C-alpha cells in the first residue's frame, strides 16, 4: 500500500539558524499498514543528514518529531521539501 505521512518537527537546532526551528514535511512511501508507514517516515527524517546532528546535540529543549496525518494513496508520491519556521513564531 502507498501512503503519504505528514510530520511536524519541533525544537531543532540547525546550522545557520540562531534560534530553534520547527518544520513540516510529507514523506511518500510504500508500507504494509499505517503503523509501518509512520515508523518508516520517522526513520527517514531521523536519518536525513540535514537533521541528524539535531538529534545528537544536547540542548535544553529536545527536538520532537510527530506524525500528524497519514493518508493511503493509489500511487507513491514524492517527498515534499522541508518547510522550516522559527519556534518563537509557533
């Protein structure tokens, strides 16, 4: 089955940004069910080189990654680009 998994990240310390950043991204993938799709999407984001350092850095506020919505699709979709925003605006 094909799924689109919409995720929200919060409290990421990223190079080039003075403040903590949040983001939205949608991952398109094939999985057996919604739970597997969610797990695969989270693993893909955690493995992304742009974000990997944020998970290992020690800062006062740990980064979080939340699956917001999962949709079953008739075909595989491409991943969206990350949409970053400063956390103080959130």
